[in-house]
C-alpha cells in the first residue's frame, strides 16, 4: 500500500545537556557579560537596602555609596582574563569587606540618641519647697522623671523632664500650686498646654490636655480644675504631663508634691 512520505525534517538530537553545561562553565567571562554586572549591582543594592531599612538613616547610604565606588575602581570587571571561579572569590572577599564597613557605620548610627547626658535645662538635685503642691490628677504615674526608653522609638533613650499621670480622657486636671496663668495654647509636642507662674521663680507646665478651662492672665488656686485630661500633641495615650521648674531649670516634681 502506498503511504505518504513524511515531509518533516528529522529532528536533530542535542548533545548531552551536562556536557554543554560543563563547557559553558569552563569558558572565561567575556566583555559583554551583562549578567555579571547585574549580579554585582543587585548584590550591592540588597546589602545597602537591608542596612538602610534597619537603621533608617540616610548617612548610611552615603557611606555605602562611597564604599562601592572604591570597590569598582579597584576591580575592573570589564577585563576578560579571569574565570568564573576567580570572579566568585573576588566577590566574596569584597562583599565581606563591604559588610564590615557597613556594620561599623550601623553601630555608630545605633549609638545615636542613646546618650543619657542630662539636658542643660534640667537638674537631678532634689528641690524642695516649704508648701508642697498636690498631684495634678487622679491616676497612676505612667512615666517618671529622668532617663527612659523613648516611647516612640524603643531603641533610643531620652530624658523625661516631668512626670506623666495617666487616666481616662476627660478626667479632671487640677492646679498643683496656686499661681497665675502666664501662657496657654497648643503646640505639636505639648498639645493643649497651660503654663503657670507660682511666684517669680517657680513655674508649672500641664500638657496634653483635652480642654483648657482657664486663659492667660487668670489667677488660679491650688486644687482648682484648670483642664480635662486628653491625648493631644505628641503622646502615647491620655495623660497629663506635669513639670516643675525654677528659673527655667526643671526638677523632679515628686520632691515638691504631697504624694
């Protein structure tokens, strides 16, 4: 019986894939090996990005940029006279050196903001008065005077220049001392605040209030309700931040209060 001849060309069986793979590996890297440059670039980007995300400091990027500029100046990877093995060895060494440099920068950045130095407008001495004040609110002391972990960045430390008394929003804030309101208003840090002059030297600050019930120029008495507790300004929850200062120097209020 007559059969139609198959007009399709016979497929050529490729040589063993493993043999071809071995041949490719033994070939030297050529000038136009774009993959080589891409590998170097992406490895550098990954390292720099990881450390930038960890520290959140633009200074690190500047150091990394300078480091990798030196890296490419010292090693001309456009030359075609070295093998894949040599390239790998050089890359491992250079990346290790770059990582060490980045770690040094990282530890410098991490040390920032962790200083426990006392601010110039603060004293840790125990200042006492003849007639003590009262706690400005009912509640609990959520943050004391002195060095503490930064509530907004747990890695850092800061110096808390007053005491925080926390309770529910709307709780009464009372005058700790009698005096005269010399300033009140709003700021991004203190929120709704009241500043009171007790005498010619002593001042008190009440911050993060919800509503202010007094105005500048008002004379107030100890125990008078002057505001309601709030969570305005830079804060982590409802509380009143209370400060005690003498001639502009802030002292620990607890030594001046009946607690």
